[in-house]
C-alpha cells in the first residue's frame, strides 16, 4: 500500500479515559489501514470503541497511545482541512431551518458564495433523492428522509472521507434496507471512502468492502474481513452462499472477542 492511497492509518492505537471512578480503557493496540475508496464497517458489542475510533479519526477524541494519520497527516490538521463529513446516529437537523438551509450550514461556515451554496445544495439533495423537499422543515420529513438530509449535509462540501456512526440504527427494517441500497448507490457514484459503524451483521456484510470486527472494551480488532462480494449488490445477495459465509466469519470474530475478554 502506498501512502497516496492511505486515508486512515492507525498503529498501536489506544485511548484511556480518566473518569471519577478511575481510568477506562476504550481502545487498545488497534492496528488498521483504510485505503482510498473503501467502504469499511466497524462492528462489535455496545461499548467496544467503534464510535470512539470514529471520533479519534475526526479529532473529537485524542488517543493516549500509538499513532493515527488521516490523509497522511494528523487528525487535527485533517479536521482543519475539512477532510471528512460526519453523519451522527441522530439526524441532528436544526428544526428552525429548512432542509436546504440545514444542508447549507457547513457551506455558510466555510464561506461559500450564495451561488455556490445553491449549486451544492441542489446537487447533494439530488444525490440523496430529496429534490423538491428543499423548503420543508425536518419535522415534516420521515426519519429516513431526515437521515438522508443529514447525509446530504455531510456531502455538501465534498470531503473525500465520510464518517457514519450507526446512521440507520433507529429505523425500521424496510426503511433501513432501502437506505442501505441508496447508500451503496451513492458510494458508487461519489467514490468516497466510507467508515460506517453498525451493530447489524447483515448490514455490515451487505455494505462493506472491508469489515472490522471489534472485541468488548477495551476495543481491539479481532478480525479484518475483505469482502469478495461484487460492488453492485442487490438486496437478495444476502441469501447467497458467499454472503452467508462472510456473516458466519463475522459472528466467529465477535465470539472470539468475547473469549479474549474472558481469558
């Protein structure tokens, strides 16, 4: 792997929080390389450090051991360079702003002209199939549509890296399946690098080119699975033998993580 294709590179990464009840080790000795254009899912039990790792990439948390680079530089510089978009578990849209003005928020902060803001708003809303909803308010949209608006906001300034923290976890299965299909289509169109946190084994296998399986706290990487599935994936691929084989390996990795903790 050459440095030019490396988007995220962690070596011996650890993070310990100091709390009133003593030190809490959230991550331990994480080694991971994510290359340009990959769709990488992080899966593991609650509290295993999946979101914490995403927050380290985003410079929202600082590691206490090891090293990490984002686009070959520090997370702090990558944040200042606006190298990533971040989609949270909740859509986190401002209720007093229309959908267009929610999408415009990072563009306003970054000083884009009004004309460029309008162009980018139209383009990103089209990407997530929300054209025609520009003047609606968040409360007028379904949960799935709100999350699509949140994704549009993260895409608006065209960062190469998209960080997604369990964005579909609160949605029902039918909506989730639909958004999974749309996200794969969006990824194919934009060729962005995506880091995606999930608790769902089928979701991780369906979406990803690489699946990172993590152990209970302190979060360690128990397995990294490179998916052989084709880039174009209809939903019924989830019944294919190769899909089920990857899902079984993910489950084995999760069990191995629990065994590691108990050893």
